[in-house]
């Protein structure tokens, strides 16, 4: 099949693009050509690369047209953040496309009511990003109903893997948190440490897209959570991460308003965002309808990221990872 992947060299694309080539698809990747995939793979030799700046092309109204010129049978859009951007892409593709896959986000849920949250639960997006992703979902499902536009939407959690920083047990990105746990130093967590994070390995996100393509008849017109088998509490995450270095986590807890004074404004903002959402999503629907079977638990996904961070000297530990 001819598949065009928009933004196919980043976290997800590093794994997804080679998977598609290995399955025998003819793959075109559109990006600005600034980034290299995190991992080398011989599959990249047979990928057609087109350098386009989506934002610049959208300003002159040519992005969707240029994507349609690749004559795709399927399009995987990993880079869409507004309805306008989505509309501009999908209008020229309408009627000529076998499958359109959009990368959404768990942030469309906002806070959950019953956990693990199912896809059909009422949505309460909490931030502009979540509201915009939800608006895209509504637009695409309306296209499915009114124009039979063959859409599938995947909602990943915190994408994690070798090559970049995972969300840490304090809910932000500063790798010092792992160094504290690795050296047995005290770590202060917000509240009771019982709010949740829901990671997913980038290769499992790639698996989700591939399985949705393979199972198009049950995937069209549907959205799926693409996360690990279980969310983590901050406290449980911290304890597990310390144990990887042979340590017991020394944890202290403070109410969020006091805790935020112990970190930078940027860290406090990231933690607030993660705690307010406290994602905890069900993958039952993806398991049943598209045979999604994540290879990594949340802890295994973070472990992979940590292994890379240690090897790259981005975090230091006297003890190796167990
Ligand atoms: N990160 C998370 O934890 C998370 C969680 C849930 C959902 N998501 C969703 O995942 C998607 C992002 O996937 P990702 O994490 O794999 O992305 P990523 O690692 O940020 O990679 C972005 C890709 O898009 C390309 N790109 C960036 N700006 C571009 C532009 N203006 N024009 C053309 N190409 C451009 C990049 O290559 P160049 O720089 O070379 O152009 C790269 O190939 C988004 O839809 C996001 O909402 C992410």
C-alpha cells in the first residue's frame, strides 16, 4: 500500500516508518528534514522523503494538495494540532483515500470519571491542546459520518523511549529526579504521590498505528487509547525507579501549593498539567478491535529510556541499573 506519514521521523515515526517498510508498504515521509530518527534502520533507505514545512505550506493553502500529490492509499498524520490544519489536509484527500489515521492524545479526556477511562467516556478537556485535539476528533468523526471519510484516531499517553527524557515520578522532565532516586537521596512528591501517569513506549504507539491499518474494517470510525497495560502512581513509580538502582526510595510529601515552591516554575507547570489530568486509560477496546498488545509496561518503557540516558551520560549514577 502507498502510505504517507506526516511527521514520520520523530518519537513515533522512528519506530512506525521502519515497521511499515518491513510490512512491504511503499512509504513517503513528510517533515522539514531537520530531525533524524532516533535509531538507524536500513528501512529508511527505501523511504521517500519529502521536505515540507507544514506551517509554511498551510499559510499559502498548499499543504493538503501537496500531500494528495503523493497519491497515498493511507495517510498517517502525526502532526496535527488544530481543526483548520486538519481540514486543509483532509479536503483534498476526500473520496480518494482508503484510510486516514490521526494521532490524538489522552489530553482530549481532560480529567476522568471512572478509571481506567474508556474512549466513550464524556470528555472534559482542561487545556487548549486538549480542546483543540478534541475539536479535531469531532471534525473527523463528522467527516466519517457525513462523507464516509475513513478515519481512525489513536490517543497515546506519555510517549517514552530511548533518545529523550521520560516524564519522571515527580511528574516533570528534570532527570535529577532519577539521580536522587538512584543515589538514595530524599525526593519530595506532591500531595500523597497517588496521582497517576500513563506512559507508552513509542514502539507500542507504532504497533497501534500498524494494527489499526491492518484491521481497518473494525478501526474505521473509531478512536483508541494507545497506552501501556497500566498507569503508575507517582509514589509507586518512584519506588520502582529507586529499586532499579538497589535503593529504597526516601520519599517526602507536600501539598501541591507548597511542593511547587521546591521546584522551578517550568517543572511545577509540567507537574500541574500531568497531575490535573492524572491519565489512567483502558486499552480493552484496542485489544479487542485492533489486536493491540503493548510489548512494554509503563515501567519497562521508562526503564528503556533510563538505560539510554545513563549510556548517553545524561544522568549519572554510581550504581548501574539492575
Ligand atoms: N509526546 C507525547 O508524549 C505525546 C503524547 C500524546 C500524543 N502525542 C501526539 O503525538 C504527535 C507527535 O508525535 P511524535 O511525538 O512522534 O512527534 P515528534 O517526536 O515531536 O516529531 C515531530 C515530527 O514532525 C516533524 N515536524 C515538526 N514540525 C514540522 C513542520 N512544521 N512541518 C513538517 N514536519 C514537521 C519532525 O521532523 P522535522 O523537525 O525534521 O520537521 C518530526 O518528524 C502529536 O500529534 C502529539 O499531539 C504526543
